[in-house]
């Protein structure tokens, strides 16, 4: 899954694309069965904005063919946007306009591959098959986290108090220590200390990459091995990103 081409920012006019941000966006040459991502905003008050990127080698049938940086997708409170990606699309949607969880998708082939990446930021969003389909291996299909803080808090009390303090000292987690300690905020970026990565990936078991997986053998430690399970595949060509 983690064989995406390098994304290169290319400034292109918004009018290049077929549809304004509304109920439907993406290619105009859309056919039933072509790849779709539904962007669902469940928040009654918060607008969700996604940075959109495509592989430079995407074919003419794909959205933004041959382009890297594409116009951001804005989803208003309570709105659903059907994003028609066209045949052969590989790329990514990153929440918080590039500052949150990154959702990587690969529709080029019989299987649809996807994952959520929190190496550079995290947010309360999930990605999965639109109709609740299971992965090819029969396991649960939802990547990402609906509530990152709640997921971290679910295991916080079981962490040794000295390690709790060490994690708080990094600044990536905030809260109190002890068996009844409570986290008040969590975040990630690429400078995060290894202990922070280990907490999110192995202890809290976020449904996301916190570091690259070891699929290609380049990472062999427990953190990298744990990330392997987050390159997922399904047969459907319709996925949903939900913002909370």
C-alpha cells in the first residue's frame, strides 16, 4: 500500500475541474462502479476541509490526472459530498486542510487499498467501505479514530506513572498522571519522540499508521510491525471518510 508516488504541488485553476464544491465533486466522465469517496460531516457546527492530492501518474480517467496538489474539499456542517474520483485514482485526503489524519487510497486494481496515516497529524476522522464491507481478510474495515482523545484515555490509567510523566513531558500529551489520571489533549507530528509513537501505535492501538509499516522489510521493530495491519484492502470501489 505504501508505494504512493511523490506528491508535487502544482498550482492549477479551480475551474479546471468539473464541479463546484456541492453535493457532487470530481470527474464529469463518471460511470456507475467507478471509484467514489463520500465525505460525510457529522458535526452540526464545524466545517471540515480536506487537502486533496493525487499521484502524478494518475491516468486521464482519474480526477486531477497528472496533477499533485488539487483544490481542497470543503464539507459544511451536516453535509455529504460525493467525490467522483474516476478510474485509476491513487491519492490522499488529509483532514484539517493538511494538518490532521491523512487518508491514502489506491483504486488502481481489482482490490481497493486504503489506510489512515497519523504520522504528521491526527484528527477525529475515519475511513472505510461505504457499506460496511469487511476487509479482504475478514477483519474490521474502519481505519482512523472517531475520537483520538477518548481512545488514548481508554488505556492511559494502565500506563506506569513514570512513563505517563515522561509522555506528558514531551508535550504531545497533556493531562494528569496516576491510575485515575486523565488526558486532556493529544497530538502528533513528524518530530514526535519515539515513546509517543509507541504509546499511540502499540499501547493505545490507534487504527492508523503512526510510523511506516514494515511491509517492505525496512522497519523490523514492534512499532513498524504493528503498523503492517493498517494497509487494508476491500473489493468495493466506494469508500467513506467521516468527520466528527
